[in-house]
C-alpha cells in the first residue's frame, strides 16, 4: 500500500523538489535553534555577535530563510562555532526507507 507521501511527493518531481528544499531549510533552522540554546544566545545577542540584524536571525529561527545569502548565513554559523563544507551532492541525503520512517514518525499521533 502506498503512503500519502509516496502518492503526493515521491511520484511528483515538482513536489519532491519542494519537499527537499523545505526539509533542508527546516534542518538548518533547527540546527541554528539548537546551537543558540546550547550557547544560551538570545536573538539580539546572536545578531550582535554575528553582525547581522535581529530580523535575519528571526527569519532563520522561523524557517523563513530562503533569501538569506551565503555571507550572512556563514557569519551566523561561524558565531556558533561552525563553517560550511562543500561535499559532492548525492541523489538524496536520506534513503527512501529512511524518508518513509521519518515521515511515519513525523505524522504519527
């Protein structure tokens, strides 16, 4: 039996691309949130240390960071003690089995 994910995402290339893009944004946002909490940094403190506006930090935290440029995001990561690394792009970061498990866990009550 096909899941709703299979029907609407896996079988539709446009929807799949949108899902993957939104998932990457979600993961980056959650990463920044977690690291800010670990370092006990408020939005204003993070903005001041990274040299970007509090609005930009709010956008990243709110998963609305589509138009944040490399330099800005790099500065945020550097403030948190991280940097970008360029690696070859794979067909998919998660295997289909891992995706199904993720979706199942995400949608479970």
